[in-house]
C-alpha cells in the first residue's frame, strides 16, 4: 500500500512539475480594443478573465491598449516578436492584423474574439448575441410602463445590428404593440468611447417616452446608464454584468462571456490543450445570458423571471428561433 501511495504521489508530483514547467513557458498577452481595458464592458470582461488566470496560476500577462486601429498590427507583431503566446485580439477590428501577423509567426497562437481568421494557429470565437439580446428584450418590454423601449448602439456595424435585432424580436415577443426607438452612436471606432454622446442619445429617447434603454456601445454605454439614473428610468447593460453600476435603475445586463474566452485560452495553452478553429457560443453553450444578482433582484418580478426562463429554455430547445441579423443583414427572416 505504501509503495502504491509513494508511486502515486511520485506520479502526481511529476505531473505537477510538468504542468508547472509548461506553465512557466507560457507568455500570454492581450491586445485590447478601442475603448480601453477599463471600459466596464467588453474589454473589461476580457481583462477579468485574464486576471482570474493570473491569480490562479501566478502567471502574468502582457497587455496593450490601442488609441487607434493602425496600432493593432504593430501591437500583435511586437508581442509575437517577444515570444508572447498565446495572444488574444479583442474585437472584430483586429481580424486583419491577426491574420497578417499569424502568417508571419506560425508558431505563435492567437485567439480572436468576434471575428474569424482561418489559420492553423488561430482560434476564433464568436457569440450568438442575438439570443442573449432577445432575453433582455423580453424583460425590457415587461418592465416598460409606457410601451416604448430604446436601443443605443455603438459603431454602426452588422455586429451591433445583431444585438439590436435580437432585442427587437424579444421586445415584440413579449409585447407585439411595443414601440422601439433606436440610435447608433457613430460610424467610426470613436463611437465605442463617447459617454457624452451616449447620454445625449438616451435623454433624447427618454424625451420621446422611452422608459427602458438597452445599450450595446462599449464605454459609451456608461453615459446611457448615467442618464437613466438621472431620469429615474431603466437601462440594460451589455457584455459584462453591469448591474452594480447604478443599482435600482440597471434592469439587467446581457452578459457575453468574453471573460471565459480569455481564461480558457490561457488555461488551455498552459495545459497543452489549446486548439485552433472556430467556436460559436450561444445560450446553449453558456456564452450569452442575462444577469440576475443582488443589485437588480428587486426589479425582476416573479412573473418576469418565469417568463424569461421559459423563453431561454425555448430558444435552447429550438422552439423559438431567433433571427440573426448577420445572416442576411436584415432584421427579418
């Protein structure tokens, strides 16, 4: 028995040593999207995942926050030259940079969020944002007293139209007579980081009778949330769980688990299990969802929770089909 235990402990120690040795060789890095690491949304979700990995493994990571799109390629190439591996590219805007640099450095692994690059050293991760947005649309319609709900998007691109389209379908599912008011912040990457403009758009919608606004606009959304608090209206967060920002007026958040993408990419590389390819994460895979916690529990009635839980189950089972805007660049089947 003692011999068996000794052998087992010896094997376990050898495995732990091998993992530790392998982990020591991992030099992860993150290239954040425009809007910055602390945007309280998309970028910050990735940062949270990277920080979790760092805390659990004691392995640090390099990072770079770009000021404009021209810096993406430079950042990836600099990290690759330094032997950083794997490198996470946050956002669709980095697709061209990742593709170019990944070809130059075939032994470096890249994880790209929100776009696809088909190379043997690139892992592409997409989300079914329309499914999560459908759920918060249901909640928005049920919480609205005026029958008018709003949407504020960031940069006007098909990806954000996907959020808006899913949201609209959820709103109409819960209340076919509901009115939806939509605004996009802009047509350039600056639209992700303009809280002032987000506030202006939100106030304009509130003036038109809207009493719930869903923002899918990165750091711009913080302006929407502040305007909702100031007016005593509801706002819905995005990407990260933003319920804590303004308890009492944050109805919920459509969470997009980019934190798990970052953590899993680094952890898989550490464990020797990192794989290239394309992953698409929806409700079924736990990639998107709605947030319920101590900050918004009093805002979600038992009726609302029952309804949205059933809708979630129906989407997962296929009973409810949520149209994807990006399938035909239209919010219609």
